[in-house]
C-alpha cells in the first residue's frame, strides 16, 4: 500500500513538524505514521533540511542520502 502523502510536495508546516519530531528523538516508525510518507521520503527530507542548515543532525554512517 502506498503512503497517503506519497509524491506530494512538502509543506512548510510539515518541515517544522519533522524538525520538532527529530529534536524530541521520535522513532522513525512514529514519524512514518504521522507524516504518511515512506521511509525514503523522510530520510531524503531530513538530508534536505540538513544541507539547508535547518537541522544539525549528522547523517547516519553509510546513509545513502548524504
């Protein structure tokens, strides 16, 4: 089954919510459910926010989205 928000553009409020989830140390499973997106989409957005300077989370070793 395809996630409900698959292929839709990220909204600013979703970026803000993702940043807050990451700061609180939420688990990926919880993030996937709340955002209705695939794990690849979430990881890609995390890298986008990291490269943009919006978050200071170091990518995991071997992360293909670096």
